[in-house]
C-alpha cells in the first residue's frame, strides 16, 4: 500500500478516536492529543528501529524501504503493542476525578487500538501476535518469529539484495 494512503488512514482513525472521546467528556485538547499520539504518532517507533540498526547516519531510502529490519533482523517497534491498549484503557477507568486524564488515556487506547487494527489488516505478512510487545520480547524481537514463513522467505531474499555499505 502507498505510504501516503497508509498514513492518511492512520490519521483519520486517530482523529476519530479524539472525536469520540471529546464527545464523551467534552475535553477537546486532551482527547485529540491522545488520539493523535496513539493513532498516528505511534509510528515514530520506526525511527527508533532505524537508529538501533544504523546509528545516526540517516538515509531516507533505507528508512522508507524499511531496511532497518533487513540489517539487524529485528522487529522492535516498541510502541506497537496491544498491551498498551489494555493499560491505557484500564487507566482511563481507574482515574476518577480528572476528565482531562481520562480523556487522554481513553483516546490513547482507542487511537492505538485503531492503529493496530489497521496495521493488522493492511500489513500483509505480519502475524497478528507480532503486534504484541511481550510476544516480540519473548522471541528476542527476531523477525522470523513475527512474520509469516512466506514473508520471512521474502525478507531473506531482500536482505541479500541490499548493499548496506553504500
């Protein structure tokens, strides 16, 4: 899928998460902030993966082609995890007095949930359990554990094709 369309879908669902929470508790700033953080800005963890693999020598072509996972064979994506949805959802109900905090936590949970649902449906080759941070951690973040066998074979082919010394 086109990267621009993929990001647009995430942005729309992030705004919808914020809109839902705003209508619920009438706190627009915390609602939209939480929705955007959870549903759209979650993808900043791709930069973390890139810098783990390559350090601070940024090459746009490597980043846009997800070469960071090709180099180190790892799939960290520290912010992509269903566990966070559960944590923020629980926090939104535990916080009793502050509607601002409730709004942020619920919008974060919804934004993250929407984001992960979209990724699960759109990103072919990724196993659904691959979107669990605990599952990835238990499996040492190894890419062969979070993608389908067919996608792993494609990964091995792509890895041989990329020259990282350029």
